[in-house]
C-alpha cells in the first residue's frame, strides 16, 4: 500500500509502521518519503509535468518511476545521464494508462477521454518495447480513472481491464509485469442514502478476474 506523502512526518512515520509506502508526485514529497525511511519500491513516483531534477531524485532513491506520457521515457533517460542497460535493469518502470472512452469516469474525476494524463493503448505497447530494448527488466502498469467511487463493480471492472491489457502486452512485447496498480478511487459514503464499498466483494471479484487471465 502507498499513501500520498503528507506534510506531517510524524503521521508518515506512523503509517510506515503499518507497512505503507509513499505515493509521490513532487520533489517535496520525495524528500519527505526519504526522511521517514521510504526508498526503493516503497515509493511510487507519478508526475505529469516533471522537471529533470525530480526524475533524478526518484532515480537516486530507486523509486518506481511511473511515466505519464510517452515523451517522458526519452526525457527520463536524458535526465538520469543515459544509464547503461545493466543499471536500467535494476529499476522498476511503470506506465499510466488512460483508457479513453473504453472506461467511464465519474463526476469527481471526469471522463478519461477528456483528461490529458496517461498513455493510449498503442503508446503503451510502443513504450514498453522501447524500455525493453533499452535494458529495463522490471515493469508495472497503472491507471487512475475514478475518485470516491462507491460502485464495487466499477473497481473490479478496472482491474479486469488492466489484467487483459497486461496479458496482451506480455504476449506481444515479451515483458513480464511485477505489479498492476489499479489506482485509488474507493470512496466513502458521505450521505445517509449511500452504501459503503463492500471490500470483500471487491477482493473476491478481482481475484476471480485475475484467475481467468492466468
């Protein structure tokens, strides 16, 4: 699990005791994560307008670097000094998928096809090929299509969409994935007429969808 780095290091230390990592999107959050002892794959670094120095910091910490755009890949390579294949093979790289009209958003986060973030399906295949050719050996896939969602089937369907996509990428590109990050989006009921998310149902639904893909 990962949580957004908060400006309160005491809270972050408490969360770390419960095995939470850090979800970072800026230099300040990377530094805070480092301060409480979260480094390496305990950090998920996602950013969509990223200065080179922030990519360098994420690289130095060994963080999972989650690319938001296909142009980020050559930019990252340049930012971290064009590392050799052996060094690239030690780091985890991830791409953020924007499913466009294939997946509806919600009232809070909007429609995916209207968002500027993320890779198209075609761009994912191309970027994973480029990363593989450069020497990357550790891969992940990420998406974020809803916020404060209360429909459990929406979360299960998101996971299934990513499982199917990973199967296609693995088959066509020849890379294996260490993880799939279905993003956040699980909400809480703010009004009396709303029902809390049935997490047991979500867990069983995701497990069933995964078993169909293996």
